[in-house]
C-alpha cells in the first residue's frame, strides 16, 4: 500500500460520506485510487489487492461483509446537477460485484460521475497509506478536506458547513465537538500537518460570543510537494518533530499524539517482520521478539523526546 496516491475532483469533498466507518472509508478510497483515469471501464480487484491497499487486517468472512456494506453505501452516494430548469440526480457507480469463488471485486463508474476521477483540472490528492492509518472517521474526513487546500495552508468552515461535511450528529453541542471530533483530529493530524492550529470563530469579539465556525491553519505545502512516504523511521521522526514544535498543543496532547505515533510505528515494524519470507524468519514472532522490538523502538523514540513509557 505504501506510496499509492488518491486523486479526485474537489467536488467529491462536498459529498459527506454518511455513516461510513473507518474500514469502509479505507476500502472506498482504495477503490478510488485505482478507478482514476479509467473512464467508465470496469476495474477489477482481488481481495488481497484491496486488503493491501486499504490496510485491512481482519480475516475470514468479515471482509466480504465489509465489502457488501461498503457497496450499499457507495450506491447511496449521489450527485445533483441543476441548470435552472432541470434537476438531475445520479449515483456514483453503475456496477459493483463481489465474487467469492474467485475472490474478486469489479466496479465501474457511472458515465455521468466520471468527471470526479478523470481529466481533472482541480483536484485533491493524498497518500493512501497516511489516510488508511488514521482511526477516527472525523480525522479521515478532515485530512481530505485540508489536503484540498494543502498549498494554501488555511481552511475556514462555518459551523453549518463543518457539521454537514463531517456528518456530525445534530445532538452534539460545542463541548461534544471539542471532545469527540476536534480532540482526535488534533491527535492524528498534527503529526501530518506541520504547525496545525484550530481556532474557533465567534459571532462577536466577546469571550462569550456564540461559536460560528472553525479556522484550520498549517504550513502550506509547495505545488510539487513529494507525497511519497520515506522509510518508516524517517516518517516517525518527522511526525514527532511536528508534534514537539506545535505550540498550540498542551503537554498532555503532545504526549497522547506521540504515543499514537509510537503505536503505529511499532505495529508497522512487527507487521514488516511478519511479512518477511518464511526462510528469513520464524513462522511466528515470539513474545520475546515482540518485546525486544518494542524496547528497541522505545529507545529510538526516547531519543526524540518521548521520555514517558509509550506503552503505559
């Protein structure tokens, strides 16, 4: 999955992925990464390809069930055009088949929807691996929305737009948004967006003014920014530096974000070890080996300022 890019028309960002969970979002954008520039041709995936692209780790029949659920939500995605006279709505995909016997998935884009993935003039792009490792669906959505403005370094949302695009429950008050939405976003996206800051906008300059929206700022990327990931250790160091240098985070927020980075790096290291050819490893990593790997990673991260035990 490393260094697979997703690229699509910005209009897709205006369509909320209502009720998609994290696994379903990963599967959808894994598919999106491969239907780009394919027109309306049917694109076929093997189960293993989709699992690799989407960082899917569960085994057994659950994968087929997740594919089925993703499909039912994909066909609910629709676009509407209004020329002042006629209003037309259409679904995104016209074909989606899951074949258990061959372990393949086939999908085709609706001709009226193909502009989202073909001959793009204005687009959003990001690294699929980065997207897939995010756990919160709110973080995933905000990651995409900020990547649309990556060379600007600023994105302002009215409260109404923020609630709509992130599909926030109507029952959520501002305190709920702080705890359940902004907290995971800060934790997961601060390492990926240097200098990320989230400010609340108010209807008045007074402290008690009603919050009317949010302003996200970060260090803008260059037009030719390299979206391809380097080795795991390089990326880990870069992300920890982004956390440490962010003055908008409290000490506890920095520790939480660094622990999250540690856990991701630890899992990747063990997964890479387990994926080696059988002749280069034991059939299964022992608990002693896992402990040794964790100690080694912890020592390297401690050198970058993680003084607390990241496993606590």
